[in-house]
C-alpha cells in the first residue's frame, strides 16, 4: 500500500528529477499526454499547466494514490503499466520513478515505442541507487535468518531494477528512437531523526511494510535504523547528506 502523505513529505526532493526530465521534452502542443505512475497527482497537474490544450490521462497501481490524484481534479485511473497501451493520438508518455518496480521493463519500453505514433515522446526517470548503502543495508537485513523467509520474496533485488543510461539508449535506439539518456546524482539534504529511514519508508520499503504486521514492521525499522545511521551520519547541524543517483531517458519516435 502506498501512503500519499508519507510520499509527499519529501515532495521537493521527489519533484526535482521530474522537472529536470520534462525540461528535455521539446513539444509545444501535444494532443494527449499520459502520466504512467501518477502518484498523488501533484506533478501530473503541472503537465496540464504546461500543455493546457492537451488531454492528460493519469494512471497508478495504487488506489490510494489515484484517490489523491482525483482529489486534485485529475482524470486518474487505477491500472498496471504492463497492460497499458497508447491511444492513437498520444504525443507524450511520462513515467516518473515507476519502471524500477517492473521486472523486464526494457521489453515493455520497446513495445510501447512500437505502438506510439511517429514524433511521439517517451520520457522516464528511475532511481539508480540500488547499490547505495540505503538499499544494501535493507537487503542485508532481509537476508538475515529472522527476516529471510517472510521478506526475500518481496524485496527488490538490485539485478532486477534498472539499466544504466547506455543500456536504455541501446534498447530505445534499436526500437527506432532518437535518444537522450543521462544520469545525475543529487546530493539531498535531509532533516529530522532517522531521515534516510523515513525517506526509504515512503518508497523502497513499501513492499516490506505491506508484508508485515504493525509489530513486525516496527521491529524491522528498529533493526534497520542503526544501520542507516552508521551509513549516513547526522551532521552537527542535525541534517544528513543523502546522495541519490537517478537515470533519465527522453526518446522521440522516428
């Protein structure tokens, strides 16, 4: 289950990659724009502001997120990106920090390109920090005897996550696109106690939270917290530096 409130606690940090991504989409008046994985809709709303004449469709797998998006007046639906297919009039497809949850998504991207009209844009970004301490420590804890049986089936594995920019560029170029792919590491300044734990609670730990009852969840958090404190020490001013790598791709169908 996704928690829109928890996700939006770091709205500024989470929105910056979205705008960096969309800044490379050079289209003036698209007919239809799709936001796949719209979350609570706060960023989807900016698509309607940028392209006021476009029909904006939004989809997310979480009913809670879709409800929050509808509360912003968006035409949002519950759905699975693996089953989505572009309509004939679509000119822009956006997917913001979603595809890392979809094993085999490079093949999905190629399939989308095959169904998009010539000149359509596909823009997505995914976290590229699965080798960072924030995720390594989670996997290490999941692998312990206490948690292995319950959590290994739901834990996100590094090898299933994402490609590097060259990997995505190859997939989409071979599928018939002009491709712009790059990566950025944001040095995020987090505040509060156990700031990195709170950050990953809103995203990477979601499947683990869903697999545990409340007592077990609090025990898991209690074991993870000191590991993350050691990996990301709090500065004297009470803040924590959190490097976060992102992989960006903007492709235009030839």
